[in-house]
C-alpha cells in the first residue's frame, strides 16, 4: 500500500504523489498499471490513453509501474502521438 491520498475533486493536479508516473509520462513511456493505481492516475492529464493496440485484448501481463506489484490483467497506457 502506498498511502497516496486522492487528489481533492475539483482541484486537478498534474502530479501524483511520488511523481514517478509523471517522470515516465514526461518520457512518453508506455505505462502498465494495476487496477488500484489506475484509479489514482488520470491518463488524460498526461496525454495518455489506454492503448488502442490492445482493444479487444486490452490486458497485459507485467509489473505495475506505480507500485511494482506483479500480476496479470493490467491495462497498458501509451502517450497519444501529436501530429
Ligand atoms: Zn499498482
């Protein structure tokens, strides 16, 4: 458990407590999150979407990039390409 407080609603924050996901987002890395961490992170704030590559097969296996928990049925998030 991370003990990360939810951001107050109506007060959008650009940084998750800890900032590690922000660092990944800055680099445009693909991000894998477990369901708990997914609820604490708003991909839209970082220009991320749940990866369309995985539509219909939208789960991946891997460590959560936020808490490091190993597992299956993760969602993959990727940076939206700005053209
Ligand atoms: Zn997690």
